[in-house]
């Protein structure tokens, strides 16, 4: 099995995103996140987006990964997604539905509260 580079990366400030290039052989992109204090990129994502895809569109899914991880952690810890110990599909489905409804309500309440910047 051989490997070929599927993009290029240069150090960026903080947690900025490096420029990427289309992979000449495999038709893929390799967006990377490379903080300046590290010797190599900290995160890699592979994409098979078309060659004319804008850079912003290419890295958007990778940029929101932290929000997805946060929501999963919140569902498990604060809302009890991982507390289900039943054995039936129906019970599990009801549990997940209630947890999802609770998260929706939680997020709606959070969105309706003014932020610290808005309070000043």
C-alpha cells in the first residue's frame, strides 16, 4: 500500500486552518488544523468535495465538530442519555425521544437569555 499527499498545510496562528490543495491522484481534499505551537497538524479531515469547492465550505463541517462533541457530552451527562438500562427498542426509543426533547427545550431557553455582551 502506498501513500500520496492529499493536500498541503502551513502553520497558522492559534487554531486557524491551513490552506489545502486538491489531491492530484485520489480526488480528495485534506484540510488540516495546525496550531503554531505544535510541530505538526493537530487534526486532519478527508473530503471528496468537488475541485471547485470554496475553502470556507470545505472546512465548515470540520469547524463545527466541537459543537457536536459538546452536545453529545451534554446529552450524556446533563440530560441522561447514557442512563438507559432497558432492553427493548420501544423503551430505548422513548428514552432518546425524551432526552432529545429536553435538549431542544434547554437550547431554546439558552438562546432566549441575553448574553453578557447584550446585558451591558
